[in-house]
C-alpha cells in the first residue's frame, strides 16, 4: 500500500519512517505552542507585530554566529541534538515564567516568547531539512521528501487539536511543557536516523561541515545559485508577512477574547495541515517528478496573485482565513519540499551553514522589513503584493532552471539510489 502511494524503493522504508517520525515530533511540539505565540503577538494590538518582527531579526543576527561556530566545531550527531535540547530547556524556562509572573506582566513575557518562538521554529526546521538533504540524494529527495513531510504534517494536525482541547481547560503554560517533551522525542529519532546512516555509506559519501564558521556566508557571496535562493526566500517571506499582518488586523477586530483567538489560530493550523497532508499524500511526489522543479515553484506565486486579489475585493475574516490556509498548506505541501530538493546537489557547508543562514536570517530580514511596510501601507498592501507575486514567479522559474545546471554539474541528475 505504501509503495502505491509513495514511490519508495527497497531498503528505503526504515530510514523513511524514522525521518517521518522525527519530523512528526518536531512539528507536534511547534504546533502546540504556535497558537500561543499568535495570540500573544496581538495581545496589545496587531500594530505591535513589526516591532516583534524587528526584535526577532535582531535575535536571529545574534544566534546565527553562535550556531555557525557550533556547526564548525562539532559533528552532526552532537550539534543537532544540542540545538534541540537547548530549545527544550528554554521552553521549560518560559513555562516557569508564565506560572510565576504577575498577571500584569504576562504580556511582556508573551512578547519575549513570541520572539523566541520565531527564532526557534526556523532553526529547528532548517536543521531538520539540512539533515534530510544530507541523508538523501537528489533523486531520492524528489520521491521521498513529500512522504517525509507527511510525518511533520500529522504532527501539525495533532498539535492544533491538542492545543485547542487543552488551552481552555489547563491554560497556555501546559502546552510549553508538552512541547519540550516533543523536542526530546524528535532528538531520539534524529539519532536513530544518524545511526542508520552510519551503518551504511549510502549513495553518496557523507562529509562533515568545515571548521570555518564564516564558510556559509562566503559560499553565498560567490554562488549565484545560493543568491537566487536568497531572493526567492525574500519574496516568499515578504508576501507571507503581508498576509500575516492583514490576518492580525482582521482577527484583532473580529475576535476580542485571548482564549478564543488561541483556539481560532489552532483551527487555522489544523486546516492548514489537513490540506498539507492531502497534498503530500496524493500530489507532492508526482508534481515534482512530472512538472519538475520549475513548475512546482510556480504554484505558490500563482496562488498569491489569486489570494491577494480576493482580499482586495473582500477583506473579511473568512477570506483571510481561506487564503492563509491555501497559502500555508501549499507552501508546506509543495513549495517547501521542492525548495529542500534544491540543496540535495550541494555540499555539507551549503546544507548546514548557508542554508541555515538563508532559512533563518534572510527569512527574518524579509519578515521585519515587510512587517513595517505592511503596517504603513495598510489595506493597500494587498495591491502592492500582486506585482511582487508576479516577480516571484519569474525568480522561481530562473531558480528551477539553475537547479538543473547544478544537478548536471555535480552529477546528481543521474545519481544511483
């Protein structure tokens, strides 16, 4: 049955299931606390979001060099678990703070938590996909990344369901405690994948990243391919942030209660991940294989054009929720796996240093700048987003064509499985 739905080959089943379980617990932990972050972010008005995004960018600028040094000095089996366990300890600290701080100060803890989660979520997922790009070849990634994503999506469905069920009865702090446990479970499955990888050399030789903490920045500076990925990421982030700020504005006006907002954001996450699951199970592998990288990267820009056009015509809660569900669901279901395939043709420094810098710092540069611009533009942001979406489509096509050249240059286009 698995072979019918997923183009898996003999010998790939065990690592596929372990990788999917790893991603399941990673996203289960994140989606338990994502609704908490969203509710805290608009606690005192959606217009605070650009400040929080700027704070996130500053935090990301401070954390990236530390992470680069960690990657440079330790092997993957050390720095990946260390990263996850560091964030788990942070969750326990925030859990304690939410229990002991006076009620009047909860909003300030919430703002710190918002910034922390915005750093945490990008790092843990970037590290995951870097490890996956290092575990599988280009050919395997095209077939299996969508299936691995299903594990994460199931976690993304379970997380909002649990969050909505528990927040009214037990409050927000318990969700942080459960999230820390999920991070530890994800770490155990990551180590299981690494042990399996160590027992078999696999289709390509595995190399550790170099000792230079600045190698990722140097590679971006000299590689047109990585620079094009940076541009694609910036445009993706700008458009996502325009929609995110509009969502905050509309939800703030339509849903005044804190617990009700948390529950609404949990339902949005549930719908997003349900759409993602259906896409990953039925379409992702076939989309990437049959219409190629270029076609797969074109899907989300076209959805953005349609969605922002709908928001211009009707800026209501129903429209913004529907657009957000479609955008995020297709991003996680198609665009994200496709974007991760781009890194399978690169070396370990690109996968762990350049990629992490792109997925975290570059992402937050677009986030922070677009947040201020969206608030300044107000409802006109949707109109500005349409030409940006069209240019994003063109950049995606150029990136897909360059990926073909990179695959041919490295020999990955015909790599054995």
